[in-house]
């Protein structure tokens, strides 16, 4: 906590010195959010896609931040951001193994009372952008306020500290006369949630992976967006490598694997290449093939149809996983009104390239020579961590993160999911906005040891309303209600009130 406040004070002093320069400007923002619910965890839509800001059922969230945005008109520009959040919250009991007593005991856990949520700096030169630090980012393809979440990077989990380089935005490809544009980036980062895992793992059975490294890549191509019809196609890729993996059985650590990483490992993680510690491809790879078709009517109204075909390693990469992926339809209005935007999405994670995996290489002397590549077990890994950061799923929040495993398991138990998601938003006059969301989801569990005998099922409903206070620029009041019914993870009724402020300061 002391380190967090030292960083905040240093940033404030730096801002004070910058204020002496003529015509310098930056934004300050903050929010004050009391929230209350009827069970252990916050309602689904109050926690999903919020960068791990609210997870418990009751508490008070206070946030304070400042940022300076990039100017796309300048050839060279700098930007930065800093945000701290904190406040009291309710606790949730997690099972921890007591080796002395040879029994489980419940330990109450809650989020840290204060934490650094964002701290980053960015440098733009021409079309290139270098970003270093923790920055909250949403989906690259989807409409963040209404989507159910990107299957690769959704903004559901806390940001991973990283160094990222890529294009500022879509750039014209030479010799296409602006008809084809490209957007791409690559990043490397590191997980720093060891303390969280240590305080939420049962230390009796299962596996934990800590201090892992992370990489993310994206390449999108699209046609000229000024035309009525435009199309986009591309790929997202992510990978986890390095760190340590520990396996426990009956309260004893039975395996300690150092996932050594060197310079060549960073290069091998750009694409899937051999060289892993266990004789397979290095690291744990996943990603999605993404596509979008958009039509803009003469009136300005827009329709988008899109997909994200999720893949895990090689079998899904060549689309051997059937209908798996996210499928969506989106409407956008050119002006404020009763209906500004609407989204309908369907998620299917039930194929997973089939229930079996068999490789003759693993079974020398076998008469069965055919390879069967299946049993992908999305978001889990044989050697590395599940696809979570601080317990929250990095991809779609429709797959429950390990934070909901009150038995202390660090393994995603319900990865075979089907879900339908509907959301829309609108405005009443110039000051009032509203949003309504609903989803139904059903999970059958993954295909390994945590196969669920009975599927988990839940319905979630959310309604929010916001009022921009007239004559007080930047001040916003918001009220929201969320309801969950089912066992994924539990029945919840909750609500929150938020007072937020966001204002540009000029010097």
C-alpha cells in the first residue's frame, strides 16, 4: 500500500511541474460507488467487463485518476495515465488446507483496500505507438458498452503490465488507394498476481502457476470504411509462457517445474513453434479468427454482423472445432434517441475439437497410428495457469473465473459454455441515458477431472440509468440494478449508485 501511495504522490508532483508549461492540458476523473448485494459475489453485469473493479457483493469503491490523451493530428506526441482505486468490501470464505490439523478451514478474503489500477506512458511517432505499463483496454472488434465480451481480450480482468508496439489506428496499405487498411500490434508482459493466488489456493490438490509471462498479437485488415459496405478480417493471438508451476496432492507439493525462458523463447512465442519444456509447442497458445461485415444506410444507421472463431492450439486454429466462437449482430443509430444501439450475441464453447485427444507419439508401439486432436479444454492449460488474472477471466466473462472457486481450486471448471446475450441502450433528452442487458448461459464443465455431473445454468438481468448534471460539466450520477438467478455461480440481487466526475483541465 505504501508503494502505491508513493507512486501516486510522485505522479502528482510530476503533473504539478508540467502544469507550468503553457497550454498544457490533461483530464482528471474519479468515482464514488457504494454497492450492495444479497450474496457473496456482485451480480454478473455489475462485475463483468469492469477490469476487476467490483467482485464482492457489498462495498464502497472510490477511484481517482488522471490522463493525457494522444493527438492524432501530431506527428509526435506523448500520453500518460494513472488511476488508483480502493475502499472497504465484504469478504468471501475460501477453503485452505491446514496440514497440521489435516483438514480444511475457511479463510475470509477480500480485495486489497487500495491498489494501482492503471499506470502507463505512451509515445506516438507517425503511425506507430509504443505503450508501456498497465492500461485498461477493451475489445478490439466489439462495442464495449453492450457486448458480452471478446473471447481473447475483453477488459474483464485487471490489466497485465506490458510493453506494446503497433499502429495507432488502421493505416492505408500502400498501392491500394485507401481501399485496404491494416491494424496490428504485438506486446509482452508479466503476471503479478502471485500473492492473490497464494491467498486463494487450497494447497491440498491441484496446480498453480505463478510469475508467468504473457504475449498478445493482433493483425486486422479492413476495406475502405467510408464506403457503405466494409469488411474486416484478421486474427488475435495470445500466449502464456515462463514462470513456475507447482502441483499438489493430499497437501504435499509433488512437482515443481521451472518453465525457464530465454531470449529465443520470446521469438518462438510470436507463432507456435516447438521447443517447450514438456516436448510440445512452447507456451500455451490461444486466439481467434475475427471477421465483420458492416453496412451503413444513407440515413446513417449501421448494421454489423461479426464473428470471433476461438481456437486453442492447432486443432481449433484450422477450425476443427465446429460452431465454436462468438457470433453477433449490432445496430448503431447516427443520433441520440430512444434506441442508440443494440447487440445480440451467441457464444458457443461446447465443441472444443471433440472430447478425445490421441497422439501416436505419446504411445510408442501402439497399432493405432491416427492422430486425434481434441479435448482442447478452453482457457485451461496442462502446464501453465488458467486464462485468468487475479481470478477474473481474461477472455469472455461468460466463462466463470477462478475467483468463484470457493473450494480454493485454481482451475476453470465450467469452460464448455453456451450463452445468448441481448443488450440495448438509448437516451431521453440530452441528459438521461439508459442501458438494459440480459443473458442466459449454461455450462457443462470441461472434459478433464472437473467434468460436471450436473450443468450450471444462470439468467442475468441488468438495468442502468445515468444523468449528466446540467451546468456541472463532467458530473454524472448513475444507478444500476443487477439480478442473477441460477448456480453460475449463485442467486444474487444487488444495486449500486455511482457519482463520477471527468473534466479536462487546461493550463
